[in-house]
C-alpha cells in the first residue's frame, strides 16, 4: 500500500472518527434526555393521580361522614339531601342509602325495586370505609364505577372522575392500589414493546424506553398508592441530537484534518518528494573577497509543495531527521549537487562544493564510504568537497574530533557552520580540528553604512588568522559589509545576496557583480 493511500485513509479517519464518536455521544445524550423527560412525566403523572385519588377519597369520606347521621332511610327528605350533595360534588356520580345491610335507594334512581347487597369482596380504604372496584350499577348494569361505602352510605364515583388523568396515547399506564397490593383502579393498558424479530425490529426496540414509578400517601391518610409505567420511542430525539453531534464531529474532524495535513500531511508529502526526487538543489555562490572570483558554491535544498508552495528549509529539514529520512535525503542531495556542478568540480579553475550534513551523517559509518564512492565515480577530487556541520551540532559520540578526522584523512574538508551561534565556539574549533569556520550572519548585521568598527567581529577574524583556518563569511548583502570584511580579511570567502541568491546549476555564475560594486574587473564566471 502506498504512502498516498495511507495518508488519504488516515485523513479520512481523522474526519470519520470524531464524527462517529460525537454523533454516538450526542445520541446517547439524546437517549438520556428522553429517558429523563419520561421519568419526569411519570413523576408528574403519579403526583396528579395521587392528588386526584386523595381528592376523590376525601370527598367520598366527607359525604359518607355527613350522611351517616340517623335519618329515615329513603324518605323524601333523605333523597333530597342526597341529591343536593350529588350536585355539590365534583367526582360523585350517585349516592345511595344502605339500610339493613343493603342498598335501598339512591339520589339518581330513587327507591330501588329490589334491595342490593354489596359483594363481600372489598378493599379497605380508610377506617370503616371500604372500596368496591368497578362495580356494575344494579339498576343500570351498563354503568360501571368504583364504590366507597360504610354500613350507612354508598358513594358511586362519577364516570369522569379520572378522565383528565387517564392517558389516551397508549404510552402511559397507571393504577391505584392499597399497600397490601389490592388494585383499586387501573387507567389504560400496560405498555409493552411489540416483539419483532427482524433486524429492523431489533434496532427499533433498542430505542424504546420503558420507565416505571410509584408512590403512596403518608401513613394516617387513606390507604392509597399509585404507580405509572410509560413507553416512548427515542429514535427521533436520538437522531436529532445525534445529527447535531455528527455535525460538530465533522467540524472537529475537518479542523483535525487541516491541522494534520498542515503538519503530518506535509511530512508524508516530504517522504514522497524525496522518493520521487522532487527536492531541488540550488547553489549560492562563494566568492573570494580578494579577487572577486567565484571559487565555490554551497548546495542548498529547496522544496516546493504542489499545493502549499515553497516550504522553508528550517521547517522541513528537521522533519527529515525525525522521520528517519536522513540517510536517503543526504545522499540524494549530495549526488544531485555534485552532478549539477560536475564540470566545475573537475575543471582546472578552483571551485569547491559545500554541502550541509547532519551530525548523524558523520556518525554513520556508511556515510564516508558513500561520499568516497560518490566523488570517485564522478572523477571529483575529495578536496573539492566541503562538509559543513553546525557549530551547535549535538553528537551522540563522545569524540566528534575522531569523526571529523576520518573525513579529513579521506581528503575532504570540514567546516564549522554558523560559527558564533553556539556556546563553545573556540573550544570546538580547537578540539575538532576543522578546516575552516563559517561566520554566522549575526556578526555581519551590525555592520552599517557608517565607517565604524565592530570589535567582536574584528577579534573573530583575527582568531581565524591565528588558527590558520579558512574563513567564510555569510550574510553579506551590501558593499559596505563586503569592503569591511575585505579590508580585515582579504583571503576570506564571501557569501550572501550581494554575490547572488541561490540559483540552479545552469544559472550559477551568470549574475556578475555590477561594475560599481567591488572594483576589480571580473570574468564571465565571476560573482
């Protein structure tokens, strides 16, 4: 599988994973929210049902207590009193008089043709009051109601006593019962999910939520408890909130993808660029300040991404080492750099090529063998190649001097690059026995147009003379800077935009110095 396919798939995962994760997470929140709303609905239903049951029980008890006083049963006065009480009540459908253990008359039906004895099966409600559940009216059997009675008065619930409490959606079931479990009244049918063994049915059933709850009146009040059970389908809630989560996940995934593409994505592209030899080599002239002649060039790696554009070396060079591409990258740059200026390196005129390497390259035992074989195959003398290592380089080897010595013995020159940036400058020059030092541009920036002196720079130049090492000064951009260095170190090598910017091998040497700049006449190959 190619790196491109891997990167594309990984990029897709960066979007897919947070999308699915957040969609699932938000969907779970939607499910929990629906369940919480259902719990609240059950609690509300139980409170409403319990309050209504208590109101009905209190009204029944009050009527029974009020009408249990001695009176002539079923007299005109007794019937009138019962009818008045029915009209005043909220939840009563009829009030009957019990005499000699049987119902003799009622407010609605008057005197009954035959006395009616209440069934023996009953449920205690409060003190000496009992409840008969769903009792058919003896006068009109089609009328069914709950009845509360003592030995003197029977109270029939009205047909609409619980009408506003009952749920008619089929998703909520409630009941009232006593503490011993005897059912007083039920409302609706107990909801239960339909059994569907198909895949769609199993998926649907996973989104069905069933919740139950119960509560009772406090001791000392009527023996009434209520319970409710509800069933809801959470698919709409889960899908709606899950969709929001999915959109958030897509946004996060795109942000991650763009971030990854800007970093790891570029790294993958870098590996492809090295493998496909898409890294360009550019050359910046190195000119002798005394004569103005171009005596060499530094090979610089440049990378232009197909979509992003030019990537700074300070950005992609560290990636090369961290990604394990160091050996392939260094060998590729050196081969192409030598091939680009091979005619100059094998010609009679003085010309050398300076290449930057990693500290790990010097520690790599195979690197010196590669370098020797590379110049030998191309007929280039090792002395025409300068290996640059930064002054602040960190070696895993305890003795960098031994590593550098191997290259010098093989005929290659080793220069200390970025001299002045690190903290052990002079010590490194003395201990590592390098061929030359490359003065960092930080010293040159302090040289202005005024004819002043830079004591630190002057001391460094004098030190190079005393140590008898070659001096390369980079960062030269103005004539004033060139003249300043040339006056103090005429044998130094200059590098910078004053002599030319990095160019391809074909363009190298074509940008001659203008006549009004350094004074000596130049040849066609001059800087």
